[in-house]
């Protein structure tokens, strides 16, 4: 499957999905005017990739400095798809990067860990 790369914009994150390397990365800030329009095609590509995975070892790197509520809903759909892939026998490691002083992003990561227990969650506080 061809990689998916979308450059960061002032309101949307960088998407760097290297499907051939089983590495999916999201980095930046996420508050696009229409989160469903931005994330819908991204999640569709991820779902197609996951549907073809069989006993894969997938690494997901997420480093979001900020995201709004509509992005949160779409991110939950993304993590739900990854969690289902993990329950289907794939190994999915989620590296959650956040500013060590940002309690909001930390707490969202903790919520992900609670809600999507099949993911191998790793918290990575980053100092300024």
C-alpha cells in the first residue's frame, strides 16, 4: 500500500503513514474547520491497511500539542480501529508523546489507555 503523507497546516497535523514499514505517525495541532472531512479519508486508508494486516507489528506515534473536540471524536475512531486490529491478533504499540507540563494531553492519553486496552500504550513525557 502506498504511504499516506499530509503536510501539517496551521490547523491540521502532519500525517505520515508508512504502511510498508507498519509505522503510523500524527504530529502537530489538530483543529481543522471540518474534522470529519480531514480525518475521514485518513481513517479509511488506515482501515484498508488494517484489514490487510495479519499478525503485524504496528507502531503508532502520536505527538499532538493541541486538538479540539471534533478532532477528539475522529481520533477516537482512529484508535478504535487500531484497538480492533490488536484484538484481531496484531501487535499495536501506541507511543503517546506530550509536553510534560500538559495535563490535558496526558489525561487524554490515560483515557485512551483505559478505553483501548488491546493497545500496547507507552507514555512519553517530553520536556521543553
